[in-house]
């Protein structure tokens, strides 16, 4: 690269990306990163709003997740959006399979068991 072919790149990834860039074999790339930002996990309130927003996008304005279910999903996911998504979808499937109209704590527990099973 030289001054006639500048390159700008935006790297977005999970926390493992930051650790991988710190590896010795990627030192040249690590030295060229000018700005870094670490997005913290969502708070419990943000997780509640996040789920409500996604449900609203899907056309649901009523309560679909109990407070206990949201708390369990948030705590298990540690506030990371992708994990919240996975657990919420699995909890919805569990509630549907049990013919429930609301995702309660038992549906969320079933989702946690399914997602974290090895």
C-alpha cells in the first residue's frame, strides 16, 4: 500500500476478534488499528426493550415474555444480543410446543437447557 491506494476498513466482531488480533502473527494489523470501541453487553432494561422492539417489528404489541423469562434470558445471555436472540427464539418454540400463550420462566428454562446442552 502507498499514498495512492489508501484502505479504510471497519472490523466488527465478537470479543474473540479482539483477542485474535492481539496474537503475535497479527501484530502488523493490530498496530494499524487507529480507533477501537468495545460495545458493552446490554443491561437488563435494554434487553427488555430489545425484545419488545423485535416483537413490535413482528407485529406484536402485547406482552409475550414474562418478566421472569426475560430475566433468565438476559442473565444466561449475559446481555449479548446474539445469545438473547437464540434463547428468545428457543423459548418461543418451547412455549408454542407446550401450547402456552406467553413465554414463562419454564419455557425460558427449557430454552436454556436446549441451547446450552452439549
